């Protein structure tokens, strides 16, 4: 079991590692050849020129200005200088609110850390309980609640601090929820015109034997929204076409590579036609690429014609645009027919946010897909206990020595022992978690969500559930069982609950090692952008011919919300759970929040280019997960004290989760509507102001190809769009339904609950 010395060695190793990463970054960012790697956002905005455009040959690659190296740490204060309002304008509200998660962590844990070390650490330290119990422990555990005697009155301090920590956390959460909600409303009110402000996604459109989907959509909205309907775009199943376009793009990249290679070596390159270019017959690489591009181009043209003409390629969904934000808000937030399963409307994601592949999934299959993923996610959680248990064997030397006895002499060496106890468990856990977010993202995509933001939010929820049950609870249960196995075997049945209560706080040492590896070294490694660094220089050497090629070679990346936000939530969970149990963990978490805030603020200002803007829709989920962590900490403390002979404290502590849940319900009712609905008052205000300022603005042209599938945007837009603009005084709606021409009864397919047309419609 790790001692203070082992943790000190681990801390020193991670501090040195993090410092090395930061120093390497500080050096590399000053080199002109790396400018597009560490400042791509400014290039994309057109506000930065390549330093390699002029000067001597050496200065195009290496910075020879000695004075600039004296200020190599200037990026840190520079990252903190940009005001929040300017940062919203520069990077968007999503990025700024993401940074507020780190600020929230600092606001919560700085006072909690001070109070815990001032009150709880002295109370825990001045006892000899663990020595008397003769359980496996280290000197770190003497700082935990496990060192308090059974039934001691000292537990009153922990009860009082639990209330203080809860009230302070709720106070900070309320202020942050209110602030973020205000920021979102202000952002939406001041935001420039965007297509999604006028557009609604309509799904589960019922079939009609007399009208196409496009004609049916037009007819339905001309009848039910006659004053506000502007145009619509039907949804096409163009997934196969998109795959062909992407395949041809990759083949063109290979062609560029081989042509550049020919220019450098004056020898025609060759390749093999088999798997990965390693098997099959050898052919001329350039000719092979050209023939493949031509072949894929023919397939693409055929598939494009098929999508255009085949009715089966048209999905029962459409993006419907309105003349005003008010009209879109009314449609998006109301039920369209008496049948709540037809003509389902929701706000359209912004065009960048649309996940086009899932729009082709039939709406009726979504429930089945979610059920399948729910079952798969359960079994994934269940079977991941095995690697978690393996990680816990690394957290104690006895487990390693039993598994690999030939390593015992090496392990017993003091430096190696300290390294294993203070670094290896956290590193092993991080390795096992590397591929998990990607697996969870594939699962969310299978569920059929239609926007990247909703995919990331759903994946983040899955990842947090996994971290909570497997990493947190799984590590505690398996770790304490492994470490106290001998004590368990020789104890009576009545003593086992008490031994578990003593052992659980001792897992803080394992989580300390994980925080240092992931939260210190891991965050510092993020700023180096190793993957983007390698890929950019490879592309720059093999593929780049022009400045446009060089710009395309840049990979600014974005905040991977689906894995980074749950990781932050794990630190909230650890901090809140161990604040009253093992306060020694808190300073390590504070370092993570402070370092993460500085690093990610720098990345957001200079690097990341967000793929979409959701207006901070993820904040209610952030708030909920912190509430879950807070309630978990209260229940854990409740169970812990019940094994410590303090059963009378149960009613006192039971009040806390009830109050916390009530607080969450209050915040949900008070602030969450700002994240799921758009106020009609604000929509009307923006419409009125915009009409007064730009009375002749052509909204139809502005929305012309906003929701056209990307693979069609190079084609004639008119082939794919229906953009009827009836006159303001037109009251008769034409239809192709034969039933409407001969009888006043409505079609049974249109989803309407009443007759919406005159008894007779003149022929046209």
C-alpha cells in the first residue's frame, strides 16, 4: 500500500513530467515551422500570416530571436488576459461555458480544502485506531476518517463539515446555473442571424399515396402555418454517396502524394493493388490512382442519379424554414396534430451540427436501437470489471508479487517500489480507459441521434455512468477486498461491515495516483498536440503544394466534450466523496482544476475550432452530474458512519440527500427551461428589430442551401430544393390528392385531425 513517501515520489515524477511537457511546448511554439500547429485558429480566422513567408532560409524554420526565449512562459498570462465577453465572440459560448466547469471546481474546492485541512485533518491525525485494529494501512490513512475510534464523538466534526460542504456546493452550483442560463439567453439574444433560428426539423411524416414527401410537407405547412411557412428541404438517404465522395477524396490525396514523390525523385512510384498496398500485383502508383478515381467517379455519378430519382431515397423527414424566428419557435415547441407520434417537430441543429448519416434511420426503429444499446452498455459495464480488478492488483505490491514472483527482488527495491505504488496504478487505469470513449461514441451513433452535440452529450452521460460504477465504485470494492483479504477471511461475520467501512477510505491513495497521472501529466500532454504535430509535418512534407493545401493540412481539433467533461466530473466525484473522508486528496484535485483551466483556455483561444455551437446546452447535464456526486458523497459518509458505531447520526445525515435532491429540482424548474426552449418574446423582439433594420433582406436566399446535404452542395441546388413562396393573399392550397378533389373528407394519411381545405378546390 502506498505511503506518503510513495505518493511523494509519484508526485515528483508527475510534476517533472508535466514540467517537461510544458517546457517542450514553450520551445516548439516559438518555432516558425510549428506556427500552424499551435495557432491554427488565428489562421482560420485570417488574422495571422505564416512567418515562413519571408526572411532567410533558416528563419523559415527556426526562431533565432534570443529575446523571445526569455519570455517562453508568456503564454500562461496571455491565456488569462482575454475577457470573457471577448472570448465568447472569439470562440463561442460552448467553449467559454466548458471553461466555467474548471472555475466551478476551483470555487467549490478551494474553501472546502482550507476547511478540511484546518478542521478534519487534525481530528483524524490525533488517533491510533488503525494501529490497534491491525489492518493493512499506510501513514496516509492516518489522515483519514478510518483513524477515528469506533463510536467517538469526534465524528461530530465530520457531520458538521458534511453540512458545510453541501451548502457551499449548492450555493456555488446555483450561482453558476443562474449565470450560465443568463449567458445563454444573452448569447441567443445578441447572436447574429443563423439558419437554425428559422428552421425546424420535422420527422415521422406519414406516407400519402397521392403526394410525394416534398409535396405533402409543403401542403401541411401551407395549411397549418400559412403566414409563416417559407420553404423546406426534404432529407435524402445519401450515405452511400457520401462514402463514395470520401473514398474519392482519399484517393486524390494518394495521387497528390505520389505526384509529389515523382517530382522529388524523378522516378515513377509503384504500389501494390492488394490490402493496404502491401499485397497483390505491382503497378504504377499514379496511373492506378487515376484509374481508381475515374472508377469511383462513375460510381458516384450513378449513385447521385439514383438518389435524385429514386423515391426510396427520400426519407420521411424534412427541414422546414419559416419567415420569422417566432414562427419557427411556435412550430418547434408545439404538437402539430392530434396524433402525437406523427409530424414530430424539434429545433433543427445548426448546419454544422447535423449528423447526416443518422437522418436516414427510420424513426420507428429508434426505440429498438436504444433498447439494444442499453443492453450492450450494461454488459460492457459488467465485463469491464475485469480490467478494473487487474488495475487494483497493481495498486498493492502483494498482488504483483503473486502474479509475477520472479520480479519480487526488483519490486522490493525502494525506488522501484515507490514508482510502482505512486505511479503505475494510475497509468494502468488511464491506459484501459483510452479506447472506451470511442466505443461509447459508436454506441451513441447507433442509437440514431441526429446532431453531433446530442451525440456528445449522450456519450458523455454513458461515460460518466461507467466512471461512476466501474472506476469509482469498482475500484473501491475490488481494491478494498484485495487489500483486506486476509482480514476478511479471519474476521467474524459481524466484523466484516466494520472492516469494509475502515478500508474504503484507504482507496484514496489509488485515486491520488490516478489524479496525478491523468490530471497533471495528462493535461500537460494535451497542450503538446503530439498527434496534430506529427500529422501536420507528414502532410506538409508529402502532400502540400500550395498555401491552400497547407491550410487543409492544419488540424485545429476541438474540445472532445464526450470524454473530457465526464473526466472532469470524476474529479468532482472524488473531491466531494473524499472531502470529509480523506482530505489529503483535495490538493491534488485543486492542481488539476487550476492547470486544466489555464491549458484549455490557451487551447480555446489559439487552437480549437469548434465544429458546432449549441449555446451551452450541456450545462444541465453538468449540474446533474455534480449533484449525483454530492448525493453519493453523502450516502457514502452515511454508510461509513453507520459502521463506526454512530447509528444515531443516520437521521441527521439522511436529511442531506433529501435537501440536495430538492435543491436540484428547484434549479431544474427555475433554470433548465432556458436550455430547452426559446422564449417567444425574445424571438419576436429579434424579428421586429431585424425587420426594422433590414426590411428588404432576402431570407429565402440566405437559407438557400443551409440544410442541403454536403454531397449535393456542388450541384444545382434547385434540383433538390422546394422553396415555394405563396403570396400573402393566397388562401387556396393546391393538392394532388384525388380524394380531396371529389369529397370534402380528409386523407387518412395526412396526420390531420380536421378538415383544413374548402369543400371544393378549383382545378389548376
